[in-house]
């Protein structure tokens, strides 16, 4: 039956972890996969999450099927976190929110609904982007192209290229944008640049998908959602994918949400039926556990405040590690990598070539992606100087 089946290549990012696990060097550092780690190099279990889990355990709750679009209380809380508790669009009933299997599942469901809504099956993603954006859209029948984004020379965003490429897109083209903490580069759009994108989206009737996998990891939970809230206030209709993998450190629970900002409540009702169908045909109903944890925390004032503190601590620690890396590089004689402090989120495009990234692995046991992406959220006081020295050595090799 499977004799003629050819194997597909390993996911390059998870493949790095496999290589890292086989490395026996005691100094090895995994800056490959995007997972936040604490000062001791562990993926944390947040204190608020543990507290709630213990409570849920003690209650011994049954596990019925949730609705296909997820728990209603969860959806309400997830929606408020993205759009703001006082959002007029929420009050008007024109935002459809459904629990999703992480940010990945949000995109999967969005792609199904988009493809039913418009005959234009073209999509554009940033060059570069998270590889799953391309894979998921292609799987849903989209022809996926790229818009210019990363400007290696200027260590930032090629805004002119981006706007030119969006201007050339046909009406109805799906445009995937990263709300904040761009994966993989770490470079985000400024407020003015977002305004220009929004103007184009309106003028050319582009279909925006805004991926927010890192809410709270750039400037703050509200600050990081500001663009989305402004687009809603401006009257745009679009879709948001949001994830609790990072800001609740619930990677393995597969918990996120997809939000459809519709023109009115009537349109929202029709969209909701499509969303439920997409869920039913993909996985029937989403899982309960992560949704219960997140709902309990977000709907309790004290727990929520404690969680916000934990998100703040993660964000601040990442920023301090960026500074420590730049300091370490300076101490090692590398003075042109200050740009690391201008990037946001878990990732840094460090500008090293594929060959240099391989040298970093083979000679120094430091693992980042071929494209030069380092997960700075996996740095800690015990490895940051080692990594800085290794980068300096590779640069002068
Ligand atoms: N979108 C982007 C831009 C990401 O970097 C990630 C990475 O984890 C995701 C979506 C997927 O998030 P999740 O693990 O919640 O599915
Ligand atoms: O970019 C990352 O490292 C994270 C995690 O197929 C990830 O977004 C990596 C690869 C993948 C799914 C998630």
C-alpha cells in the first residue's frame, strides 16, 4: 500500500531540535525552535496556570464535547483580549470568535472560510515568513506568493517594496501580516507603515489575515493589539489568528482563537456557520483543557493580574537577553550588531549566512536556523556570553 510513497523532508525547525538532541557537547545551546525559556533554560509552567490546573483537578470536571466553535466563555475572553473589553464591534455582534488549535489552527480555519467566501485563491506572505503560512494556505488551495519585507542592508523592513507589492495584488488576495514580533526577522511595522498598509487594503480590497502569535511579547498585551483595534475602528473587515501558546506557555495544549471581523451581525451569523463547518470537517470539536485554564485566568481579576505580571516578566527577560547578547558581542569585538536591540519578540535575524550558521552548530554547538534566525527567548545568563563569543568567532572565521 505504501510502497510507492516518498518521504517528505523533516520540518527544518523541529529537525534542528533532533540534531541538537543528538549533540553531546556540554555547552550546546538550542536557539532553533520558538519557545520561551526561563533563566534556567526550562519552558516554564506559569504559576497562574499551575494554580488553576490544581483547582480544575480538585473539581474533577467531566469532559463532554464542547461546541464545534469552542467554549462560549473562552471565546468571549479571547475576543476581549484581542479587541479590548469595550470594543464597539464586539458590542455590535460583528466579531465571530472561535476557539482554535493554536495559532496554526486559526489559520487553517480562516483559510477554509476565505476560500469559500472569494473566488480569488491567491495569497501573499512576507518574505520571509513562518513556513507554515505558506504550507497551510497551499493546502487550502491557494497560490502563495510573497511581498517584500526584510531589508538585510538596512536591518529593517523594506516598506517601499512591501507597499509596491501589495499595490500590485488583485482584489481579494489574502495578505498575511504579523501583528507584532515578526517571525523570523524580529522587525515590525511602525504605526505609520501600518496606516499605509490599511489604506492599501481598503483601496485595493485586499483580504487581511493578521497573525498574532506573540501578544504581550513586544510592548504589552494592549499595546501589541493596537493595530488590530485601529483597523477595526477604521471599519475594515478582516481576520485575526491569536495564540496562547507563547503568552500562557501552553504550547502543547494547542490553544488559540480565530476572529472574523465582519461588516455586521447578519454577516457574522453566516460566517459562524462556516467556521463551525470548517471545524467539524477538520477535527470536530476543539480540546477542553487549555480553554478551561485560559478562561479561568482571564475571567478572574486577581488571576488575570498575576498572569499579566508573568507575561511582563517574560517580555522583560527577553529584552534583557537581547541587551546582554549585544553587550557580549561588543565585549568580543563585534560592534555592528546593535540592531538586535531594535528587534521585537522571540526571534532575531542575526545576519549570518547559511554557512556561518552551520559553523555555529558544528564548531560551537549553537543551533539557529539556516536563514540566521536565533530564538533570543532561549538565551539565559548562563549561555548568553558563550553564544556571543561563538558568533564573534564565526564572524571572524
Ligand atoms: N504564527 C506565527 C507567526 C508563529 O510564529 C507561530 C509559531 O508558533 C504560530 C502562528 C503558531 O502558533 P501555535 O503554536 O499557537 O499554533
Ligand atoms: O517558528 C517557530 O519556531 C515556532 C514553532 O512547523 C514552530 O513558530 C516551528 C515550526 C513549525 C511549527 C511551529
